[in-house]
């Protein structure tokens, strides 16, 4: 799942959100997150495509002995990957800021935004957590529900 999908992947382009990087025992460091809102059509279409691919692949996987576990595994994996796509309401594209411990720039791979979002510092190898105001990401009833797709 790449950060730049096809079709209507975003609802208005990337959004910049102010956040904090937290490492236990050190003062929080301010960071800026670049977040992309995902449209429901992007999530549902991607989940349907993923599930369809694994449903088609399951009979071919069943040709390899022992037959049933491979087919069941393919269907299970397709269901897991499809549900992950459905839950990806926001994609974290990048982080601009420093590690609270060593003050080196933080680097993060694009992926589904979690709350709190874990990020590792490449310099000191400590795990930081990104804390951000969830209301800044959502609009309308989704933000009132607490952005259930972030977890």
C-alpha cells in the first residue's frame, strides 16, 4: 500500500498537523506531520481489489499439497489485508522535527497513521511516540467519534 494511490486517494491533498514527539524521561519536541486524508472510495475500492486478488489466488494455492491450509491461508491473508485498507483513514506521509533525546531529525516511512504513532530515531535508536490533536485531522462526524480508524 503506497502513500500515493490511484483514483480519488485524498480529500483535498496533504494536511500539515502540529504534534509532539515524546520519549519517556525527556521533554516533548514539537514536530510537523504531513497527513493525507483517504476518501472512502479509495479505502473501499482498495479493500475490494485486495480481497478479489486473494479469492482468485486461493484455488491456485490449493493446488500445492497440503491443499486446504494454503487456500485457507490465502483467504485469511486477503481478509486481513483488506481490513487494514478499510481502516486507513489517514496516511502519514512525513515528519519534520527532531528526536526529543538526541535532537537528530526523525524519519518515518509513509503508512497508516495510528494514535499514538510510533517512530524510531535512527541516530539514538529510541522509540518515540507522536502525539497529535485528533480533532485537527477530521472534519464533521468522524472527528466527533474520535477517529476510530486510527488505532
